[in-house]
């Protein structure tokens, strides 16, 4: 890693170059409606004088030095800038982790290989005469990203990430009450996407049964069993965002509420974030050049960590965690999650269901949010009676207090899964993340 | 047939001054170009999506460089004329932006010390263009100054308690900002009672977006829409009219041409009139495939073929103000809330974590958390109370009154 830039004196500055490539083939009711490939290159240049960050986004990499010089003129030189607590914390890593070069690079994978996957799933999963089906779609594609980061402290790192994906989806008109559903599958190369045919067909059959038989839930308070993907959503949306420390820098109320060592949940609850896992939230170095690491946010119900950039870590007197991330080169970084999951337990799914006399099984959710009251928006739910999964339920919303719910988790399954489907939004920026968890049981949640 | 060349472009310049926890954090600038080069020949179109800049010669060459990816396009590219529109009203320098941000943040911290604020103050200038070999030469320029404030009460355990934002083409003397800040924050510590009969006062973009997705002519034709088979039927309230309006000066960065270069005569398309479904919206592919009217409403897609969409929809305003529409009743201004998705039957639940109660003129106080429910057909049907003729300080924008049921 050699850097070629002249960094201005008496200022901290860094340069983040992002190269990306994406390709997508999509079929809708047998017609190829999407067939594209796009490259994108740009850089974010930042200068800091101890008081204000000055940033500029450019598409033309030849202009980086000019932008750096122009921003330096806006800033006020500061001889002590490297004594600034946030700048002092920044790591000086030098490393190159490029895994997707040559034949592996998405841009070098022939379009025909994606088309073959697409056509295979059309043949294997789509029956145009399937009763009541009004449309179907299959899309296959991939995204590649390479980041290079250089700082005036001497940090110079580069890394890349790539993921191919497949989505199979069906819609049912259902006499003016339309509903659809599908599945996403992931892999490093197009051929990794084979082998999920039966999973999709099972999901289709579940959806059809749900459409035909779902009944309205009686709103109220229920014991809820959350499927792994629902637990993942809860861990990310409902708790994870509260662990992002940029929300609480000088806020006494939040700092008192989330003090390290405080018991915040059942001893069955452990939640972790790690950018160094080969999943959708992979970032071996963050957008300040900090190495990713495993951060346990809750261990056995006790608050043990939170996520930081250099500013939040310096203000709160804690260590860097490698969670400073920007959506792309047009944005400055924020504190963001990466791969966030609730640790699995020892209970089997069957035992958890059998041990539940009266409750609701939240099988699939579409999205969720998390303030003090968190919200999960379910897609498919089932009633549980006398330890058995019964009729499908139409549930619009599951809500609860984050603070109480963490204590109300009383069964944790061994069926841990990590899901690469997510993009997380925060302050207008999206970030690819993964989220995971096992089946869990919560003593009571509000269901409507 | 000779090849026909066509170029879609966007140039965008954005300056942003950000504050975090009451303090200046960053000054950011962004200057980006994006283009789509398209070459039509023999019923196909080659497309090159360029982020950044290249010469036109190189852009068109790249559009033709990969015949395997040439897309079927059995339609005539759109002939056109010359038309330029500039909706911007004023230049606003980076220095002026920083001064405005400082003034507004000072007002907040001086007058509302019990809160912590984050702020984003942005100037955006954008020019969209469309040219082709058939004589079309269009451009639209626009510029705005945007203000967005997030606030958190210092005693609150929430990450944030609420936010407010608005856009202006020409900044005023600060009155709009002060009015809005006072409205959201002035009565925060006064707890009011949730009314038995709940009327929400909201911007309508989210609800209108859900409705618009049901008017996609392809989805309507396939039976995937809640409005399939309902063309010509009265589905919503008499007072409800929805149209795509490319002349709308209350929106920003609207183009008067669609993703295929088509221009609607008069720049408007009536979708729903007095509750009656008039038409779905389409692009050339959907109109041809399903035998529906071509409404010249293709969404712009720089990297691929178009899709139906990309409109600027607005609900026709009532001739009454918000206060007149309320007619003595109180309304709830949701501040922090989450909507469920519409379920199979079109039902929706909304959790309102925090909100204000007001009479259309003054805020009474803040409300505790509560839930309401509504339904797709009722939102613009029996529960639709109208869009006010005025833009009160709640949003400094169009706003809709909606009756909902508590759960």
C-alpha cells in the first residue's frame, strides 16, 4: 500500500476511495426486465482542524489532491491537531486484503453464468399454471466493493467484498387482497446460488396456506416466540441501534441508563457485533482505518460494550471498535453496526413450542424500528395453543419496551442463523449489514 | 435504421453544514455528475450508465460496446423540441449557509436549553437534462435550502424524541424556522390528554406513496393491485383527487419529461378524480404489453430500461384552511411514529410514540404513546378529511387531516 498524496501540515486529513461494481438480471413473468451492469468510482476527502470536519466528494480521482488542498484552505491550521483526543486514538494500520481479484472479481464473471442460474430457477421453481398466482419474479446479480483508505497519520489499508444474490418471489392476487412472498439466497459466486430450490418451494407452500387460512389476531398481550430472523431484527433494530455511541456522547440520561456493567436483560441474552466476519456486514477496516473487532454489547444480560468511532470513543473514554462507516464516498462516516447477532442457546425449537401453552409464533417479519418502544412488522404469524403451532394469524404489529423485553426472554434456541439480507438505514445513510439470532421466547409482548 | 443517440444527465451540487449535540460538526460539499448514454438501433437500445464524467464520444461508444447487453426496445425513441425551465430563485453561498445554521442553532440552544439538538442545513442545486438526435433538448434546474433538526429532551431515555424539517427556495428572515421550533418544542413539557376522536395532521407523502404503488398499470393489469378491476369505479371520497403534476412549484427537482423523454400535454395527469379511479400509469412497454393507455410516466433509470413510475403526485387541496377543516376539533401531529405495512385486507396499525395535540393554530401539549388503526380504502375514503389550503408551521408544507381509530 503506497499512498501518493501530499497531506497538508498542521491538519489531520484522510482519503477514502471507493470502487464498486454491480450487475443484475431480473425476470418478471418470463420477460427479462432487468439486465444491467454499473461501475462507480469516487472518493471522500476529509480535513479536520480540531473544531470542524471539512469534506468533499469527487468522482474524478485526479481531483483528490486539488480537493485536499482546497479544504485545507478552509480549515484553520492547528499545530496540536495530533494531540486532539479523537485523532490521537486513530489507528495507523497498513494492510491489503483483496480477495476478489482475477476470475473471482464480479466484473470478470460472464453474464451468461448469472443467466444460467436465473433460467435454472425458472425451470425448477416456477409453474406458470400455479393456482391463483398472478406474477412471479426472479432476480440474480452481485455487488462488489473495494475501499482504499489513506490518512495523514500514515494509515494505508485496502480491502474488498463481494456478494452474489438470488431472489425468487411470487404474488397472489387473492381477489383484491394481494399478497406476495419469496426468499433471498446468497453466495460469493453465481454457482453458490444453486441448491435452494426446495427452500423456496416450501416457502411458497407456506405462503399459499397462510393466504387461504389466516385469521385476524385478537389484539392483546401474548407470549411470543420469535423465529431466528425475527430475533435478528429485534437484536439489530431494537437493541443494536442503542449501542451506537454517537447518540449519547454528552447525554447524562443515556450515559446513566447504559452504564457498563449494568444488568440490562436476562442472563440468557448475549449480543455481539463484529465487522470481521465474512458476512454482509464485513468491514475488516472501518472508514477511519480502524481494524474491525468483536464487540460484545451484552454478555449474559450485562452491558459490556458499545460501538464507536474515534470521536465517541474519545468522549466516552472507551476503546475503538471499528464501527465508523459511511454509505459510500458521498457521505461522511457515522457509528454503524456491522454483523450483529444474539448468541444461540441450548433449547430446541420443538421444546420451546411444546413448552408454550398459549402464545404467538412470529415466523417472518418485514421490518422493524427501535426507540424505547420497539416495533416489529410481521408478515406471517401462527397461534400457539397447548404446545402446538395452530392456525396462521394476521398480525400487523408486535411492540414492546426494549428495556423490559430483554429481561422477558426466557427461552433461547440452539437454531442460530445469520441473515445477509439486510440494509440498515440511519440518518439518511444505508449500510449493508447482517443480523442473526436463534428462536427465542418472550414472556409478553403487545400484539395488534 | 440509423442509430439514434440519447443522453440523460444530472448534475448536483450540495453543501451541508452539520451540528451534533448543539455543536458544529462538519462542513461537507458534494459535486457529482451522472449520465445515461443510450443508442437505439434495430429495435434494441445499448445503455451506458456513467457516474462521473466521460466525453460524449466515449459514453456513446461504451453504450454500443456490449451487444450482449443491448436491451430490446421495439418502440420509437421520443422526438421533441427545446424547452428549458429554471425554478431556482436565489443563489445561497456556503458562507451564508454556515451563518444561517449558526443563527438557527443559537435560537434553539438559547430558547430551549432543556433539549439537545442535531441539525443539518443544506443547499442543493440540481440540473437534469435530456437530449437526443430527434430534436429533444430539455433541462430543468432547481435549488433549495433545507433545514432538518433532530431533538432530544435531556431527561429522555430515547435516542431521539423527534424531528422537524422544511425546504425553501428563498430563505426568509428566520420566521419560518422560529415558528416551527416554537410549535414543536414550546409545549413539550405540557402533557395533554389523548382525544377520544383522533384526527391526524400529517404530510401525506407516505400514504400517497402506498396508493400510487397500487396504480401501476402493470400491477393493475395482472391483478396484483388492490385497485385491479376498479378503473372507472368510485373507490375514495368525493373530495379526494390525485394527480401527477410536473408544474408543481411546491415540490423540488421535478422534471417535465419522463424516463423515455415523453412530455404530458399540460404537464399533468389525473389519476383519481373525486374518488373515481381514472387511470393507472404506464411507460411504453407496459402500455404495449397490456393494451392500456400510454400515460407518459416512465421512471428514469440510468442503467437499464424504464419502469412505470417516477411521478410527482399531489392530492388536490381543499379550499379550506387546516383550522377551518378541523372546525373546532383538535388534531394530533405525530412526531415519532411507526406504521405497519398494509396487511392482506389493507389494514394498518400506527404506533405513535410521541405527538402534539393542536387546534390548527396553537399547540395544547404533548401526548403519551398510543396506537391507532386505519385501512387502505378509508385513508382516502371515509376517513379523509382533506388537504388544507394553507401550509401551517407544523410542516410549512401541504398537510392532510385523517380520522383514525384508537386501538
